[in-house]
C-alpha cells in the first residue's frame, strides 16, 4: 500500500501541512508516513514529521538527492512549495523513480504565468474572468507619467513588483499622506507619491512594477485542492481586519475556483480576490503553492492537506475527497495570534 509522502522545502506553512496530514491519518485510522526536508535548519518544521532530511543547498545536487532518497526510503509522492520551476523542468526524471510529483501546476508555463502579474491579468481577461486592471511600468519616467495622469479615474493607485511574494514592494499612493506616515505606520503600506519617486530617483536601478487601482475590498483568499484543473475541495477566507471568516460559497469563492480551473492548477494552491467599488470580486493573483494561511482552513472542518495526501497516496478516490469536503465544512471565524513554540536544537527524526 502507498503510504509515504515527502514534503520538500516550502513556506512556513509546511509545518501546518505536515500536522494536517498526520491529524487526517489519525482520523482515517490509516498509516501515512510523512517525510519532510528543507535546505535550512528549520527544526521547528522538520521535527513534526515522522522523518526529516536536510536538502543540499546546491541545486546541481538536488536531483541526485531526490532519486537516492526515493530509492532508499520507498517514497510514493513528493510535494514541493519552493523551486517549483526547477521541479517541473526535472519532472520526467523524478517521476521515473516511481514517485509522483506535485508542484501546484501541470507545467512550467503555468508557473511562469502565475508569477508574471500583467500576463496573468491579460490571460484572465481572455478567459472572461474579472481581474484587476494591471499596467506594466518598466522605467521611472513611465511611472511619473502614470502618476501625473492615472489610468484609473475612480480609484487610488498602487504598485507592486512584477514578480514576488509576501506583498513585498506593495505600496499605495496617497498625496495627502505626510512624509512621516511611511515611517510611523509602515504596516499601512501608504506613501506620498513624491516621496516614492524621490527614493526611486536616487536608486541605481528601477525594478519593473505593476500599476493597479487600489480596491476597497474585502479581500478573499481561497485555498484550493485541485487535480489538473478540477476542483476537489476549497475553503475561502474573507479578510476583515484581524478576523478571517471561513466560507465555501459566494461570488469570490466561485471566481477563485474558476481561476484555478483556467490555470490547470494541480495540488494545493491559493487564489486571491478583492471587491471593487461596485462590491464585485475581481482576481488579484494566484499562487501555485499552498498559502501561508492554509492551516487556518482546518477550523472549517475541511482538512485540505490531509485530503491532498490521502488522494495522492490512493487512500481516497476523487469522489471521496469531494464528498468529504462538502460534508465536513462548517463556517467559522478565526484570528491569528502571536505564539512561541519550542525550537528543538537537535532533530531526533533526521535521516541524513
């Protein structure tokens, strides 16, 4: 029986995914052995798996490491949350080992499309899905022109890098903001346009940006389990201040699922939407990987990581997964709090 799944380096939610799989295995009363690995000494993540490994930092050694590990330990399924493009480029060699591979996508082109925000917006428009308007800005001169005559007459303007994660580089322009607002309240991500332009002018290089209207919200983040574009399970999180409301219906939820279908999503992925000034959701972006908040969704009764592992290992059929997600869901409100966990200085489950 297939029972060994290997979660290779991901984001911080790798820990939540491991714990979700193990809890689901206990619920099913079946044996799933979880292997976890990371390039860094992330003992707080690796310690919760049954077995842990440290990945080579050199990408040239990665394939040999994977093939050796699969052969030595009889791994049945591999999931990665990082370096997904490399994994897609090496999919044939990895799957020749007998293990299945999940990257969130069905090919490298889909990963590239999800990262390139302007191209993503254009693709969604071609598929008749409402998406936030996006303009590419490649030079500081172009940015100055756009800010002098914004293309979005009914909305404030914001920018973010063409590629990137965690919202790094996102700023909303407000010419009424004081010069100290940026320093006193950086969490608001609000900056005076002249202050931003002055900083950009002093920089040695200009990072290409996406110019967009800033939408009032609320924002939705929908965590999805998909199989080559087919939606098997999904939980939406409506974000209002510090509280997130778990949902599995509504316009934003359906739009996110339609986006995942269009992107041929495969595995655990995340789609984000935000309501426009008419109260209608539009697509912001899709992440072909688990979100940082996927652990929150377990409070709805739907265990997305557990369903993913059970399906990948053949312990549940497609219909089993769909029915389990439908029958298990219950609305909930969750709030993230600051916590501290013990950091194991030594890994007692380490294999290498």
